[in-house]
C-alpha cells in the first residue's frame, strides 16, 4: 500500500497570513504558541492524499466529469423536491464565494453555518472554502446563549442562517458585526438571502484551491463535560478519511445517503460531506421528523449512519406497531420470518442499505443484534470531534458485536497505564481554537491525542469501549464505578428511552431512567405498570450478575422526563449531560432509598393516581 510522502505531520496550520509553521497550540488569532509536542512520522501503511483528493479539487472534477448528474436533493413543502447537479452546485458556490470575497474580510476569517441539514449547507461550506475562509458549523438545536458563545469565541465575521430548533434565532441577540445570510429555509429577518445574493452576484472566474494543511473548519464539541471547545481540522484530514474508509468499505459513486444527523457533528461531516465530495454520490435531505420516513423512502439509502438513541427510537416505533412478543414469535416461524424481516426494513426505508453504522455512543448489544437479525448490516464505528472517524470493522466478515472495529490505515493507537485509548493520525485536530492550555493537555509528548475513553484492545486490534475516564465515580466504599457499560446494558430494555447511572459517595450505584412515551401511556394501567416493574427488576438483576459487587445497582428510579436538548439534559449529539442530571436528581436519593423498593417512581404512581402521575408536577418537571 502506498504511504504518505515523508513530511512530518505535527500540529500544523496555514496561518491567516499564508505561512506554514509547526505549532503546538493555536491562540485566538490563529498564531502558533507553546512548545512540547513532537511531530509524528507517518506510517508506511497510509493512503496517499494528493491535491486531487482535496474537497475543492473533487468538486471541480465532478463539475467537469459529472456536470449534469444529481448531487443534492432537497425536499420542501407538500412533497416537492429540488435537485442540484454538480454543475449547479459549483455554480452557486462560486457566486456565493464571490459575494464573501467582496466583503473584504481577511483570509482565514471564520464564517459560521447555523442551520439544519440542507442543500444550501453544503454549498455554503464550499463557498466559504472557495473564498479562502474557515467554516464554523453550529448545531441547529443550540439555544441563543450557546450560539452566541460559539460566534464570539470563534470571532465569526459572517453566519449562514437556516432553519433552527430555536425560533427567531436571527433576532435573539447574535453578536453585533456578524453579517447574516439567510438560507431559503430561514425565517425572514431582514438580512440578505441566498437566492437574492446568487442572482445578483457574478461567479468567481477561477477555481480556487486550498492547500492540504490549510485550516478548513472549526468543529465545536457538543459540551458533554462543559463549555464547547473548537477542534480545528485541516482539509487533508477529511480527504484521508474519505479515501481510506471508502476503500475499506467498498463504497462507490452509486451510493445514496440521507443526511439527517447534524452536519455540525463529525460523523455526518465525514460520512455525508467528505464521502459525498470524494466519491460523487447522491445526497438527500429531510425536512424534519414529520416527513422523515417519506424522505428516507425517497432516498432509499445504501449508506445509513446513525446514533444509538435514534436506532432505539426506530426499534420502539416497530414495537409500537407490532408488540415485541408477537414479533419475536413471527420471527421464529421459518416460513414467515424472511417476509417479516423484509417488510420491516422496507417500512423503515432501510431495505437497500448495505452499509449501516452506529457511532457517537455505545449501542446496546441486543439492539445491534436485533437489527442484524433483520438483515441490516449494522456495525459500530468510533471517532471523536478531535480525531474524526478512526475505527471501523476491518472487513465485512470480521464484524465483532460489542466492538467498534480496529484502526483504519494511517491511525496509530496505544493505551495509557490507565487503559485510556490514545490516537495519532493525519486526521488528528490541529488543536483547540483559542485554547492553548487545553491543546497541550490533550496530547502526549509524542503526539498522541488523549481520547478519555477506557477501552479493551484485543490482540487483533479490535477495540471495545469500556467507558469514559472522567465519568467514573467513587462509591462510599472507595470503589470506582464506570457507568457507561451499565447504562448500555440497561438500555437494551425496550421500554427505556434514556438512562443515567449515578452513585458518587453513596454505598451503591443506582439508575435513573426515562420511559418511552408509549410505555408511559401504557403504565396508566396497573397491570401494565406491574409488568414493567417486574421486567425492569429482572433486567437490573441480569445486569448486576454481570458486574463486580461494588458496581451492582440498588434500585432503578423511573423519572418523569423528558430529557431533551432544550432542557439541557442532552447534548446536541443526544448524549446525556451527567452533571446536569446529577444536580437534578441526587437530591431525591434519600427519599427513594427510604422506600426500600427495587423500582421507584419519581412522581409516584403510588403517591398519586396513575392518571395524575402521567402529568408533570410543578415541583418535578424538568
């Protein structure tokens, strides 16, 4: 296999003034500061990334070779769709790039993209790059306070604004001096809009390129453990992933993908944008949850990246139509099971998917096996905002349930004395924007990124995630508990929507869980409620039998919920915020413990009538 040219990949950045330097951290303005990190010498196993592999080079190539082939499909109102060919995408991006250059911002200025996924998101990103700037994607689910923080911290000069979860985002106090440009999906707010700008602006006359080591984007972490940090990535990072992973997975230009995970997330940025530009496949978008199944069936995707929480919801949707026990019986009938499986996958819009992946968090083994039993080739992968996607199954016949695969070509891994996974690769971030101290702390002296994940590394290189180093807590017995593996096992229960294991400074850990909406309704019936409690007790006992004595849960607390991004119990990537949940529920531990029941209810189906218990109380609602 061809290797990278013998250049030293340390933490590098093309500075705003165009000069290449080796740096160990980046200050607020992009200047090199700090010392102490050693550059890496690439392996001999890595794919070669040339200038022809870089995102803009690929765009211009497909503009020439596949000019009239459809690249993007955007649905809008009443089942209508709009398609963009490669020629049209490049043309609109060139016009918007010319408009951005006319603003006379210094090269390397940050330009944010705050929108749900849409065709204009991709074109805006391309325009930012053509204009010589750096894109800053922002989750459309963030509230005004967090959006403002990212815009201020990144020093954004402009912001593309589309549909967001927060209504009236354009009028909720965005920093002064940030020039907004509205997508057609945005609410009217008096700023220039995409179509008007495109029609009034002549396109760039040339096809500008960016160097492999140029800063391409700043991707902010979701804030699971605190204030979001901006991971800086160069263009070559995405090209390395796309070239290496597409070869490993056997992907081609004939793939189809529905883009629904936030493009501000590293999974979608890699699986959708990086793959799409590198391979020239067709990307479809969705209007939202109301039209998701229709949009999914329209796309009939061959590639389907997802996250555990959504895969759980899809499964619960199936159980809502066919109760689990009945479905299990049908799947045991030889004559019927194949037809039933095909029907389920077709109704989900996944009957054509040949590459389905889950990432972002651990997927309960039972859920993974449930999908694979249906015939969906679902596997887990691994990556971080700071490292891109680094682990995938080494081959289709070597998918090991419960594991996230092994390092792809060019990725070096090792474990610390504590069992923490550390990664070094050409996809590693350049550093945290404006945060030299955290940048220095994030890397070892020999250039490995400290992931913070505790893992099991098998002899063949396959990795199993054990938990987060910082999420471990100590009980009053002086023993450490890793909550994530326990949560993953509990979440295999089909009635649960979310789960958090707590217990710092307590004799034993316990679990706080939220039921799915359908299950919550069913529990208005006393028999259904008792059956649920019994099944949860059985699940808790099964999990307790698998863990060490000090990790065994003393009870499960069923709380009202919901846990959402809006009430800040979930991150934009749908991970739980432990500190927020602990602040919310630890005060109730004493009263829950006094009940001396293995399953307790926050609102108390026993303290109030079952119908009342379905309504959030003034004192317990989040």
